[in-house]
C-alpha cells in the first residue's frame, strides 16, 4: 500500500543528494576557475645571453626569473585575496588590495610585453605601415627615437617609457609611466614598445648611466613584434 511518509522520505533524500551534488559541482567549478586564473611566468623565445652585449645575461636572468616571477607570484596571491573579499562582499578589503593589484598586475603586463619587444635579431629600423605611421606622427624615425629616449631617460625614480597607439585619434604617441603602472590601464593608449627603466633592468651593466642603457636597447628592439602590435591595436 502507498505510504505518504516513505514518499516524503524519498523526496527529502533525493533533494539532499541534489544539494550535495550541486555543492560538489560548485566546488569543482571554483577550483577549475581558480586554477585557470593563475598567472604564470612566460618563457623567453631566446637565451638569457642572446641580447649581449647590449643587455647582459646576468641582468636578463635576474630580471626574468626573479623580478618578473615575483610580480606573477604576488599577483596570484593578491587576486586570491581579492576573490575572497569579493565573495564576502568586503568592499574595504577590495579597496585596500587595489594598489597591490595595480603594481603586480602592471609588472606582469609590462614585462610580458617587454620580453617580446626585444630580439637578438632586432635593431635597425621598422618597415611598412609602422614606419609610415612614425614618419607621419614624428617627422622621422630618428626624431621618434630621440623623443622616446628623452622621455624614457627623464622618468623620475622607476618606471617605463612607451610608444603607444591612440585609438581615438589613430595616431602614435609617446608616454611615460611611473613604477609598474600599465600604459593602457592608466592612459588608454595601447602599448606597442616599452623600455623598462627600473634600475634592476640595467644597473649591473650600466651603473647609474641610464642614457647609455636606453641608447643601447634600440639595438635589440624587435620591430616585427611592434608592427604586429600596431596591426592588432587597429582592429
């Protein structure tokens, strides 16, 4: 005979199973999302010593495997704390984490661009559309180089010099950013070419003579990469 009590028990049992299954699924999705969101140190496409004599192997090794790696690790830790604060609705902590997010996130973004901007087969002058844009917006390649060098050398303390693309005007612009402030996130310009003038980028080799380092780095600029970035920025 039909027993309402047994029916109710079965329904409750099934409901409990569904809840446990949903909780388990939610936990799995969270774990997958967390693992996917982990930032990693990008591999270089050249050896640490490949940019010599312009940038020493010792600088490259320390810069990539220590400094950039630290930004990546700290970014992952900061994002984890931010997600926890977000889940709790803790706005105060979210705001407090913003500087660390900007600094370490910017450090990761900037360096990831920087490594691809350099090449042992770099130097010389750009070709095609990039060269035409440089001539249009700066008068000549030499003038652009001189202006970007001057702006980069003049950065007070630590920071970056950038050649960027202004989507609104369709023109190239030169800008400087303090510390690890990312170009696009702070100025709206799309980054094409960055020169790192934190002391860890040059001090072991060039001591306090920043202009010598900036002049030398033009010999390893990967203009093909800069051109590709311009094409992507225009899309």
